[in-house]
C-alpha cells in the first residue's frame, strides 16, 4: 500500500480501532502494542522508554541534522460512552473522550509519511507515544528522565490537541504562556460530631470547612498578582452526616492553577497558612496535602510562528486562529519546559452544529481533522528536516 495515497483512510482506520478499545492511564498495553505493530511492520524503528507503556518511533534521515519530536497520548478516560458512533468503546466505563485516539492516529500518519521520505531528510524525527497523560504524575516527566530520551532529545517538540470549539479545518495557536500549571489540594478536617440540635456539645468540622473554602477565595481576589491568571476551585466536599447529624470528619478536594512558578510556590505556602489558621481557630485538627501537578505550557514564539506561517500557507490565513491562554493543563508542559516547543489546537467542530465538549460522554470529533493535522505537521516537519 502506498502510504502517501492512502494516509487519510489509514488514519481513520487506526483512530476507530483505538477508539473502540480504550485503556485507562498507565494501563495502555494493548493500545501500545497495536501502534508498535503498525509501525514496526512498516519498517519504523520502535524503542520503549522503560516507563510504563511509553515508547518512541524513530525516523532517521539520510544525513545528520536536527531532531524534531511529536507527542501523542495513549490513555483514555473513565467515562461511559454515549456518542452513538458505530465504533463506540467496547470497554464499559472507559472512553476516548479527550481526543487522544485522534492524536495517536495523527502521529502514526505523520511517522509513516516521514518514513517514506526518510531519504530526503537531514536529521531525525521522533514520535513519542506517551502513557498516562490524564492523571498525576503524568507520563511525560518520566520520559524526559529516561536514558532513551536523553539519547534522542529533540531540538524542538510539537504537541497537538483537538478542540471542538474550533471548526474543523481551522488551526489555533498561542505564542508564549498558553496553559496553566495544575496542582491538587486535599484537606481533611477532624472535629467532634454529634447531634445537630446540640451544637454546643460538638466541635463542628462542617462549619470549619465552609469557612476554609470562603477564606481561600481571598487568595485569588486579594493575594494573587493582578496580572497573573489564577484559579483556586473546590469540586468535592464529603461530610457524610445527615440533617440531624454533624460528622466527625470532613474532606475537601480542589485544584490550584496559575502561570507563574514563583507565585505558585508562594500560593502553596499561603494555602497552608490559611487552612491551618482557620482550623486552629475552630479547634479542628487538619491535614493538608498539595500534590504538585504539571507545570504551565510555554509555546516558543519563534517555533509557533514557523507553524503558524506553514498553516497559513497550506490552509489559508483565514483558517489560522489566534488563541487566548487557558487554565486547563497538560503534561506536555514537561517537554515545553526543557525544549523549544509548540502545543497547538486542531479544530474538530462540525459547522453549524452543537459540538459536545472534551471529557463529555457524547464527544464526537470530526475525522476530517485527521487530514488537516497530518497535512500541517507532515509538511512543517518535512520542511524543517528537508536537505
């Protein structure tokens, strides 16, 4: 089969197979094997990073030169699919609702196309298929610390992510600070519960939890530097009491996100101060854990402009959209913090339609985006490596 003529058909086939058989973070054994088998049969060199199911697909040019990398994620989400597509997940409660199946198909397609053109390349291309992007600690950090990555370390990295808010055919880019760091905040409050009608005889952790959540809002409104985007949100509170029962314990869980590492560290300290201070004032024992997550993503301005210019050339300037920074996270940040990188968006939204958002059980991206992403990435990387 001629890869150049049939790449769109192949990418759709790969994407649908991967979508049908999703696997959760750090358990992507069959997904990893499926992709390795495709690439190895085509003659592409495949090497494991030695970290879970992550591996590299390597295309060597005919002459020495720079190395360019592309990351794709292997994992799915714990969501029960309700998209209605004929290739829906066969694994109950597991779904590719974040587009990682699309990313993998794109990376396979780009790898195969560059492999066909390897004799025209000066340098090396490395496709990184990464385990466990969706949950901490993420798979990217372990890859960057592996001996294989240090041997193959790209001079520049690309990352692509689908975006249903963007119409299919369009590409979105944002130079500089693009995506936030993300940390998880866990608080356990232990008091003395009892009958809700006898509050004078108990030590109420529910009231303490309420005051802590409200007090922590001042971290954003009064402590955060005005020009640094900051979010502190709590999405989980467990008291397990009743209308007439005050529990002994309350747990709270939330997320802290920002774009500045100095402020991030200071904010962690302030969260500890506020939580311990409020708990002490109520006579409540507290335990606070801040699990440090992914750093923020920084898009190298020069590399972003290279990709933006190529997108305008291939797709038309009207199909290239300037994106705003966003408070979501991705562990691609571990690459962008050590290598000039660009993390961009590919539109998957159907025109004149209501498009389900990422992480929804009815998420259904347009597969036309596979062709658009392949066209852009293949031509951009080929131009950079062409001798």
